[in-house]
């Protein structure tokens, strides 16, 4: 599938997506949003893909995410959408829409889930920029490293994800969505049904056999040693 502002590369079960508008620091426009939507729809139905790494070409991310340079506005929102976000310690973030007379509306549900109401109030209302240390403090990113270690950190997370069963990961993500914001007493049926289904699933049975036989499960794949992202 051809894109104007996205570069994609497949390495086995890993999809590498690079936002490619470096001359404008990978800023979103209608075309970028349309291409991201089209790409996301295609990748969601591709069962061969187990991990996606999102990066930005040039000196800024825009926005598992590989974040370097600036991640402002929609770029910070894209970081919030990522299940796991890794940032260069020099990265700068900001929900800067109010500085332009608009608001971070589309991304707000994802950001609220990631950083909570208190931090969102501070950052949405002021539009202030903040560093990677603050981003980690509020939960927007999970790991902050020097730029030279960014790819190694991304590769570490990718390797860990590839040791987990893909169906179990999908179920875990769905479980988190179902449980978020519910009182504990309302979650018992959901959690018991989920674990019961996973125990008798093909993956659940294979995982137990692998554990008892002291071997790796069949989904446990080696990762490539090549650099994950181009143009960064």
C-alpha cells in the first residue's frame, strides 16, 4: 500500500512505521491523518503483525512509540495512543492546541486514560511544553534514555513482546479497556470469564505445555538485530 507521508517496513512479525514529513517536523494534516487511519485499518486485520514501532523521520517525532525531538499537539496525542512509549531524554512534549486557539479534543480520551485528569488539566489548559522526565512522571511515556540508547530500548520491548502469546496480548488489551473505571465488584464476572477462556485456549494449553516441558512456546520468536527505524 503506497503512502505519501508514511514509510513502512516489515521485519517478520514487526511493522516499522515512520512519519515522513521532516521538513515540517512531521506535523499532522488531513492527508497524514487519512493515511494513518488507512494504515491502522490494514494493520489491524493482518494477523502476521505482532508489534508495531512508530517513529518520526528527521529531527522530531511529531507525535510501541520511538519518540525523539519534539512531540507536540497531535504528536503528543499519538504518544498517548501507544501501548508502550520510549523517549529520548531530550524529547519535548506538549498539548499545545490552546496556544493556537483550538483544543486537543480528538486525542483527549486517550490522553486522559494515560495521564489522568489532574495532569491533563494542567497541560491542556496551559498548552505548556514539558520534558521527557515529566512525561515519564505522569505516565505518558514508560522509558526515557539517551538518544544513543533509544533503539536498544525499543528493541528490548519488542523482544519482550515477542515472547508473549499474541492472542493473550490482544485479550489483555481488551481486558484493560473493559475494566477501566469500573468498580471492583462489577469486574468479577469479566475477569473470571476471561481467565477461564484463556486457560482452555490453544495458546493457554501450549503455554502450559511449554512451561512443563521446559521449552519456549511456539510463539516465542527471535528478533532482528537491525536498527528498527529509518530516518531518525
